[in-house]
C-alpha cells in the first residue's frame, strides 16, 4: 500500500517521518506539503489575523510559522485533490492535530486530531483530569473549547523551540495533578514524550505515534 502524508507546512518533514516509519515499517510514503510551492510572501499572507484560530507548522529550512486555520483548510482541500489526481495512493494522512472539517475524498483520510479526540473520550472517565500541551499561547482557548466538558488543563510549548519550555509545561501539569496528557501537535517527538512522562509520572499520548499505529493496522497484512 502507498500512504500520502500531507503536512500543513513544507515537505519533506525530516523531523517527523523517520519516527513514523519506525512503526509503519516497509510502507511506501509520499510526502507533500501545503506550502511547498508558496513564496515567503505568500506564506506571510497566511498568518492569522485578530482572533483567527492558529495552527503551527514547520518550513523546509527549519523555521516554524503560524498560519490561519481557516486559510489552511482551503489549501488542505486543494492538496488532497492534487494527491488524488496523481493516483496510486491508498490512504491520505493529514499531519496536523488541528480540528478539521470532513474532507470530500474517494480515499481514506486519517486525521490525527479526530483520532486523539476519540481515544481520549473513550478512556478518560468523567472524574479524571486531562492535561494538554499545545504549540502556542494563541491556541489555549481553542484547545479548551475543543475538549468541552472534560476537565482540562492547557499549557503551551512549541515542539520547534527550546526543550526547557516543554519541561516547564510538564511541571505545570504535574502541579495540577492531571491523569492523562496529550502532546497535541504532530511536531512533538518521542524524546519529548519521554521527558514529559519522566517529569509528570503520567501516561502521555503522542500524536505522531498514535497516528502511525492506526495506519499500521490499516496497511499491515
């Protein structure tokens, strides 16, 4: 089987795909980025304005950027259609945990944000507390809205910044005595997960590995 992986930034995602491949094994992956063919000026025009919902992603040169979720949805739709037109792909995976609409496609589409939401809703009892680490302070309120009636503590630390900020976020969640933690961005790594687990002593869901394990179930013979 062939799997297309669409990043909302630029491909290739050398910071992410190797860890996904460790789980998937010998599966053909086609990478494509929504911003691959855009100029710096065009990317700057995607920056969120006012209180627009924010997404954080990575460019090919290693620079992290904030983009408007509303504008990215349109680009994602275009990129999905581009992948479909090229043919040969069995499954499409969107490498973003942001809340996305249901995209119209004749392929299976894996959306990590929906996977995480479903898993947490099934395993976290009502009297338990959820801890969430997101990339940016601008995403705190939208993250709280996402989890609705679940008792949620949200803090932030960019996966593309200093590790010390992630350690600080983990200590905040430890102080709040949460029961389960989500690293809510595909940019967070396995090393970051281990660091958060060590500091908090709590179970941690890592978006990229959860996504990879679901994909493995779909493609494994």
